[in-house]
C-alpha cells in the first residue's frame, strides 16, 4: 500500500511539474531557470516511479530528461 502511494505521488506530481515546465518554456517569458528546474525535479520523480514500478525503459528515459534539464540550467544560468 505504501509503495502504491509513493508511485501515485511521483506520477501525479511529476506530470504536473512537466506540464508547468512546458508552459514556462513555451511562453518565452524569461522563466527558463524555473522551467528547467521543474523538468529536473519531474525527471527525478518519474525515475523513482519507473524504478519502483519496474518500468525500465521509462526509468532510462528519465536520464535523458534530467540531462536536458541540466543542459538548460547551465545554458540559461
């Protein structure tokens, strides 16, 4: 039961943060640092979910998203 609750929190929170990230980047309003920070947090949450739920391809994909977030943070810092 506890594992399911963690998975649900990671899935829901990660999804919301990813949507906010996309809106911030697409809006071109100078919120790139915040947007890429949210992407990084989202990737971490999704990685936790993927690991706990044994979704290995999804888990591996999060390393790409986290790398993209770090590149964005460095580029816009």
